[in-house]
C-alpha cells in the first residue's frame, strides 16, 4: 500500500505556519511572533524607517529650546530609545535565528546532494565545541595538503625532491616485501 503524503500548495506560508504550529504543539503564538518579527525586520531595514527615526531625533532636537532642555525633555528621548532598543533585540535575534537555520538547511542540502562529500558536515551545527575544533583541524590539514599539491604543480622545480622521496618510499616497500618472503 502506497503511503499518502499530504502536500501543501507552493508558496502557502499560512498553511505551513498552521502545519508547523500544530505539529510542534507551540500553538499560534510562535507563528504569529515569527510573522511579526519577520515583517518588522523587513520594515525597519527599509530606508523609510531610518528617515522616520531621523525625523524623530530632529524634532526632539528642535523642541529642546521650547522645553528649555529640561530633564523631562531628555528623559523622553532616553526612554523612547531604550524601549525601542530593548524590543528590537528580541526581533533581531528571532530573524537571525530563522536566517541562520535557513542557511544551515540549504548548506546541508548541498552537502547531502554532492557526491563524495562527507555527510557528517550536513549536521555540523549540532556538534560540541571540541568536535567542531577537531573537524576544523582535519579540514585545515586537508586544505594545507591541497595547497601543497597545487604549489608543486605550479612550481615544477619543487617536484624533484618529491620524486626522490617517492622513489625512496617505493624502494623501502619493495625491500620490505622482499624481506617478508
């Protein structure tokens, strides 16, 4: 019996949000927050948002003489910027988490799709710091080896010592094989 897979229409973000919220039990709060955070990040990254913030600061500066640069006048801008900054930290963190997860998933897909690639890199973000350092060291060694091969190809004069080393290694193998017989 063939397994039926429920498919959602392409570009159906609302269907995905409902499926996601229902599947992970987090309810609609997480879905609504994600949608709000994404929309807010889009809007606040727009030049119009910068111009609006600049206009608020200019208006605040212009009203300084009217309020005689009082403590209340200063408190208004300090409180406003503190509240906005505090709330934006959470929105920015949410969008960064989503963006980095999307990048990780795309890279994982590429790693898994490439022939000859090491699939252990597809879920590398789940490794401990020590495991990441070990993989980094392994990759660094592979890069160094590759760079030395490229350098030898570009500089044929360097190949003579390598050829001699290979000849000596081959001679040792032949000698070892003869001793075993």
